[in-house]
């Protein structure tokens, strides 16, 4: 797929949520596990990398990624009580590197 991306003459970028879950009361999806959160973060990072390599303006993608990091940090730290996980630490580190750790 990446080879097609690099040799294409015209690229259409669609922004589609990589991961969704339904919130149904006592459902297993009420609190997502660490793995789906890690995968969602990886998809966002990969998208930034591909856009950067293609020379596409990263302004909106960067805002989206930062918003995702902040949303994940808040939910993992307060709502889902997952602040002791490696993924939470990674999110904190990324926000610190971006000087957004407030």
C-alpha cells in the first residue's frame, strides 16, 4: 500500500476515525482496554508520519493528534483509572515533549 501511495499522481486524504466503541451501560466497552488505546495512538502517529513524508501541511493533523493525546490523558487519568499504565506514561511523555503537559 505504501508503494502505491508514493507513486500515485493524485492523493485523496479521508479523515476517518480509526477506532470506535459503543458506550452501553455495563458493556465491556464502557472502559476500553489499554491495547485499543495504544492502537489508536499508533494510527494517529503513523498518519502524521505519512503526511510529513508526503510533504502535506501538518497543521490540522497536528492539532488532531494533540487533542487526541490530551483527551486520552484526561480519560485514562481520571475517568478510566489507568494512570499507572505504560500507555499513559507514553502520552504524558509526548505531551511533555510538545510542551503541553499542563
